[in-house]
C-alpha cells in the first residue's frame, strides 16, 4: 500500500485475538478480510506509540491502518496491545549502577522496570539518540533497545556515570 492508498480502518469493525494454542495474532475486519497470521506494527513507534497501527500479513502486505485502539472491543484491544508490547518491548532504565569502557565498548549495569540488566554498547554516538529532550534510546551490540525515559529522573550517581558519554 502506498501513501496515496493508505486505508484507515474503523476500530469498531476490527476483531483481534490469539486462537487457542496459538502465539500468532488473528485479525478479522467485518465483511472485508481475515488475516489468520496477522502482524501489527506502529507507523511511528517513537513519536506516536499509541496510534497508527499498521495491520499486515506475514509477507508484509499492508491491509490497513488503525488510527488507535480506541473504540475496539476489550478482547481485541488487549490482543493488539499484547502483540505491540511484545514487538516493541524496550526496557526502561531507572538507574545506572556501573558504566565502564572495556575493549572499545561501554558495559552498562543498570536497573530496569523488570530488574537488573547488563548490556554492551559500541560507538556510543552511533548507537544512542536523544529522541525528545531528556529522553534517550540506546541500542546494544546485540540489537536490543533500552530507553532512559527522563534524564532528570535518574539519581545523582547515574547522572555522574552518564556524564562520561554525554
């Protein structure tokens, strides 16, 4: 689907669920189409994480865009939210416990909303971005994304450690 062909779907006409025993999302649009193995992606994951959900098949053929999850039945909304959470899971860094340079890479030991974590970052300037004032996204050597939602919410020790990089 090209930009000119973008088709917005009425959330009330979309039904989504995970069939029993399946980890794949199924989506039906009333009287139009069914995607037995649907893929849901955000058109603007950083700037608009709650809107513009693109529905496509496993071959990446786009079928339509949901302007948001508002107006969907609760089961469908929960299924789509679960799929998006799985696809876009980004641990949020709450504190930095240790930051050391080793072999041209930076080793981070952090605390996230899911507990402690350790990761490595090569070439800080190429693998980090301030996506909004005070909000940073970091990509690790293995492709995982982490986020610092607000620098000013970090404790003084975390900020001192980050000064090495900023």
